[in-house]
C-alpha cells in the first residue's frame, strides 16, 4: 500500500504548495514512485507547478524526474448509493487507482475547509502543516492568552485533525504522524521567534504533533515556479555554481525530507 502524505492547513500563503512540490520531487529523485493529487480545485497551484515542469522539460529537451499527476474522476450522482457523498467517492477512487502503482501519494489540500480536505486528512499516514512563523497563523492551531502567552484551547484546524484521528482509530488504521513546519523563519533570533517556538513546543505536547523547520523566506522559491523547478533540479537545468543562499535553501529541502522520517527514503536525495 502506498504511504499517503497530506499537506494541509486552512490558511493560504504558508508555502504549502511549494513545500509539497519539493517533497514530491525529492521522493521521485530518490528513485521512488510518486503520485500526486491536487484538491485545490479552484487555484490548482500544485497542478500548475507540475504543468510548468512538464512544459519546461519539453521546450528545453530536459528529462526531469516528475511525479504522476492524477485528476479526480467525475462522479455521476446516479451511481451513488443512498447517503454517499460524491467528493468522498471521487477521492476514494483516485487513491485506489494510485495506491497499487506508487510508493507515495502526495496530496495538496486547499487553504480552506472543504469536504475533500476533511476526507484527505483522515487518509493521511503523514500530515504536514506548513505554518508561517507568526501568531496570526498559530491561531489556526490554538487560541492563546495575549498576556501570559498560555494556550487556552485548540482552534478549528486542530479540531479537524483530531476528528480525522478519531476516524482512523475507528477504522483500525495506524495513527497520523503530524508534523508542523515553521516556514518563513527569520534569519535573526528575534523575541517573537522565540515566543512562537515555545508556544509550538507547548502545543505539540498537548495535541500531539512534531515541530520541524521548513523553508526560510527566499526569492528563489518564487522564481522557480514558472519553470516548475525545485532546488534539487538546478544542476539539471545548467546551474552548476550555486550561490550561498541557494546552497542553504537546498539544504533546507534535504533537512525537510529527513524530518518527515518517511519509510524507505534515502535522506541523501
């Protein structure tokens, strides 16, 4: 059975699709078979990333390791059983078609609460939640007292993950390995950065996730999108001499793959 990695939160602008694309590409470059599903049916950022990648390779004659894209099948409501949800069936059919052909299924969820996203979370073996290093984004996970910085209680997204865990437990599936990524970390050790780190560590103990460093804010991540490239592809497109910033960014990708602790993945990718 394929290992399912779900990238999700309920807030846009956290670098979710960029993180998703780098993870999927890293796994393909490690010699693994990867299928991807983009559940953001409106923006389709992950799909556009892959389309740009295929187009760039075709135009420049470059063979780039690329995951297999799977679209969601259209469901005829006449074929549904009584009470069956069309989104549930569509996602189930797509996963079923991929899971015997690939080692990993990577699912990119929209930055909002949808039925597809909710179902995808319950399918996750590994759940990755990229989060900007800000208390604005932290509010997605938990409410915090502004004076004492103590955690008052879980917020909407954490409650959805808890519900997904309950569904998996009832189905006899293994628990979700939930990782929260601190994206767009500042280079300097600022007071807010320390408070954010402490709040995440405290919350991790209460609701059960691991904290890992994500990607620092770098221009190159935005520049790569039109070509569908990742930092692991630069030598393939003729950029052999990387500057220090690019070398550091590529190391962040490798550190991310190690932090995910996925089964049968070579961390030297």
